[in-house]
């Protein structure tokens, strides 16, 4: 098989448009059956009950960013400079997003009247 055949997505695109309403209906119904089989009454099966591994927290990501910034601070390569810029913008963007999620409050919200 030639490289151009591998990179040519025309056949895949063509096959996508040949899907009939019956094919789509069958695929949806199969997915629905699988979902129903995975649930036992009101309980979710053990395969779905396992929580996904959580990613790093915002604090951990910022700590990693600062650690990388310290590591590359002595390097003078263009890559190190670009990485430093990206890490700084990541830190700024993360802090901006956390501040945008805050709600305005007044100091009187924290005290009750007697």
C-alpha cells in the first residue's frame, strides 16, 4: 500500500456518508443494549462503579510548573525561554480562572447580628 493511499481519507469519508438510517438506528440500539446490560436494576455494575483515576489538582499543577521554572532558569536555549514563557502564562491563566470562579462577598456576610 502506498503512502498516499494511507493518507487519503476519501474512502473513509465516502463510507461515512453511505451509512443508512437503519445502520445508525442499529448502532444506537446496540449502544443502548450495552448500557442497559451494564446496569443491574438501579445499581451500576462494578465495571462502571470504579472511579476514574483523578488528575492532579490545581495546586499540584502549579507546583510542578514552578519546579520546572526553577530547573530551566539556568538554561539559555531558545527552548528553555519558550518553555518558561509557556509556564508563566499557564500560571497566570490558572490563577485568572480560579479568581473568575470566586463570588463577590461583603465582610458583613461573615458576621451575624445579635
